[in-house]
C-alpha cells in the first residue's frame, strides 16, 4: 500500500546502503591522498556505522587499493600511481 515505507516496497537494504556510502567516502579519501596509511589513520576518527568494524574497513581499503578499478580510475584521471 502507499502507506508502506518506500524501503519496504522497493526491497531496499538501507543498512547495506549506509555501509557502502561510508566505504565509498573512505575510498575517495584514499583516491585523493593515494596513501593507504593516511586513509586508514583518518578513517579511525570516523563514527562508523555500527555494523562496519575498523577491521572490515581496513580489509576493504586493502582490496580496493590492489584492485584493477582503483588503478584504472587513477589512470583515467592521469594521476601517477605510487
């Protein structure tokens, strides 16, 4: 019915979306500074979603830093890698 919340009608996982938004923001920080240590240090001061642990964040950043997507994005912006 129209009275149902939109998230219920769209089969939308708001919790997952919130975590993905946080990870995307932290990945953007990594992209800008190109320094995993700095990105990890700065991310520790963030108030993370309760379901997102710092260990999970570190693992996500490591995977992203080593991914083809990360290096392709840096090439697309003509930014030298490491």
